[in-house]
C-alpha cells in the first residue's frame, strides 16, 4: 500500500517555532485553531474516532497559504480496546522517551482515549506563546519524567497581558494529568473562537488577526 501526501514546501511547525521563537497572540490562536479543527475531524470520524497519539510540531505541516495541516496519524500502532479507548500495540520501550508532547497515560503504557491529543495541543500552545519548550533548557528526557511521572507543569513566564485572556486556563485544562478534565477538540474550537472574539472586542488583536478562511 502506498500513501500519497500533499507536499508542503514551508516545512513543519517544529522548524518554524525553532526559527521564529515566541509567536504573536494572533498567530498562536490561528495555528491552534488550525490544529484543533484538523484533530476534531479525526476524532469525529465514524464509526470509530481516530486517535493521533503522536501529535507534535514535527507532525504538523505549514502550507503555502500559512495554514497548518495535521499529519503523521496512524504511524503509532494502537490496539483498540473499545470505540473510544486504545493501548499501545508495541512495547512502551519503543516509544520516544524524549517526546515532551506525550500524555502521561501513554508514557506509562496505560489504556487511554482521545484526550491524549488535547494534552499534546496544550504543550504546543504553551510553546507557541512562551517561545520555549516546557522547563527549557532541561534535557527533554528529564522533562518527560517530570511531567508524566511527577505531575509537574511549567510556569508561565510571559506576562498575562502579552497573550489573550483565558488562554492560560485552556492550556492548563488541556495538559491536566486527569484525562477527564481535558476538553474535547470541539470544545477547544468553541473556546478559541470565544477568545478571539473577546480579544477583537477589546482591540487586543486589532490589525493582527486574520482568519485563514477569509
């Protein structure tokens, strides 16, 4: 079987963030909406949702129009436990121990659901507004253990006025250690849209935010 993917000359989000560093609130929100819409499509697939389980900047490509496209789903083999629950099909030792976007339940080789992808988005959103990965410059293997085994989360160093209200709260819910607390991607889209609308009313994003579909 051959899988043909669309070519994206602008590379992946990981390379983009390494080059650009901290993103403007408008761009971070636009990128977050792109990712959330793509993931919501996968999670709402019938008859069974598609759990990505490897959502990270390297698996998100930037097209010529500046829009993000989610790729890399299906690369990690999963054993389906129920329509909405899965487990790693390969030994946990085969998983990248330096993947800071990996949810704790995946790292611990436990049964998980689609909320693992919301966790990954929370980490990426933090990276977009802070300009660095969590607990930078600690080694990523150490950071994964801190977050997945010790339940630690990084502090927000950028002043709250530098990014939209309620975004910090959304990030904290996405990366919550308890899967049940994490919002679904349909909920994430609604909340991101609300954040954009509120910021537009307050003039926080005036002249900087452009929807990709307009």
